[in-house]
């Protein structure tokens, strides 16, 4: 019995020392950026060449003077969702590591080829969405290799993650966030508090995300399936950088940091948000010219005409009607329309 107690105490001492060492980690490294306590460091996550070219992803690490959780803020998986990228570019100048408790990892632009070449939705190098191939592969194409390193260096080192998106160049989107319900009550409570602290007033409850950490697909889901309470947020539309969208994203991140006690001050939560239980996509049945009849954020009734498609000589070839009653989360913002492409996403409000 005595030896059992002795063994247990030794184990406990080792465990506490390990936890203490971790909590007081003197430096924090992501990619080539190593920050000492109370310091900021910048560097790159270097994705080596493989079947296609190399990619250098910029990263900033703010290692707080006081201990606390590690939060990752990531945007630009889609390099033309500009408002989200600009929000994180601005947040780089708003975080003061000497006043911070914990550590913030900021990756403002993953998909540099998309940004530079102004190609929406995909990485033009391998034609893949940079938010669909997590947890990635070390020997895959550029998107998969980048996703692999982000999983290892950003997700695995974090306690929480916020993935920032917005409407792409062809999407007129009203701001909303996603709350992923895993079934783990403790984790779901924290991620729910995070999404309420973020403050966007429309929240999609997602229950259909993959549960397997080895096939997590999305960035936020890569953190969520690894037991880290995390959220996805969207603001910005159709290539614009509106002050309202950018401010909503910046203030949301800072308020989540208050909720996590990384910054001083009270984290005010959004009251009575609109909870969305399901998102239904309306796709075009024809290729042609799209004319919208609704704006982002419009509430529609099932069957209501929300737009139409003509051929290139003005004849209507498809009438787009709301498949369900709900709110237009986004509607196609350009006339180019192809068969099977999204006309609008309708959010069904939880009753
Ligand atoms: Zn996106």
C-alpha cells in the first residue's frame, strides 16, 4: 500500500510539474516564429514543394506575459473573402502581448495563390478548396500539404480556434456564425459561449460535420474533433471590405478573448440570436444569366420566387423558388450562372 501511495505521489509530482511547465512555457513556436513571454513574433509556415510548388504561409504569434489558453485565429482559406482577411490583418496591430493572458496564433491568409490571382473558392495551384481537405496529407498536393502543417502546428498547439470566412466574390452574404454541436456537453457549452460572445446575431447549428478526427474535412472541425471548443464565423460579401463587416469580425475575436479571460473586461454575449437549424441550398437547373429578386438577409416563404435565369437571348429558362421558408444567408451576386451552381442558401429558423 505504502509503495502504491509513493508511486502515486511521484506520478502526481511529475504530472503537476509537466502541467506547470506547459502553463509557463517560456517560448511558443509556430513555423519559423518563436515568441518569448510578453512578446510578438512573426514568421512563416513553410509548405515544402511536392507534386506541385512550395507555399509560404505567414503567421504571427503573440505569447502573453501571463499564462492562459492558446487561441488560433485563421482566415483566408478562401483568398478572396477579403473582409475576413482584412479583419485579421488589422487585429495584428490590436493585440498587445504584454497585456495578454495566454497565446494567440494569427494566420491571416492561408490561400495566397487565390488572393494574388483573385481566384475564388479554390487554390488555383491544385484546384482544391482549402477548407475541405483537413487534416491534410504530408505527401498530397499543395492544399493537402498546407492543411497537414496547419493541423500539426496551429490546431494541435491550440485550445480554441476561430475560422473566419465571408461571402466570396460571387456571394452576397449576411453575417452569421456556426456552432458545431458534438454531443460532448462540456465542449459544446464552451463553444456555445464563444459563438454568443462573438456576437453575430444569426447562428447556424451544425450537427452534420464529420466526427472522425482523421477525416475532419473542415478546419474548425479539425479542432472540434480533437476536443477543442471552436467556431466558424462569416462576414463580408462579393469582394467588398465594408467597415461594418470588418468591425464585426474584429470585435467578435476580441470579445471571445475576453470570454476566455485572455483580455481584461466583461465579454458581452449576444442576446436572443436567430438560431438556424438547417441550411438548404437552392441550385440552378440551367446555365445562363441570373437575376436575383431578393437581397442577403431577406426572409422568404417557401415557394416565393427569389430570382430567375435566362438564356443569353433573354428567354427565362429557370425560375428560382425558395425550397423552404427562412432567411437568405447568401444569394449569388453575379449574373454568371451554371447548372448545379448555388443560387442561394436559405437558413431555416429554429422554432
Ligand atoms: Zn470561405
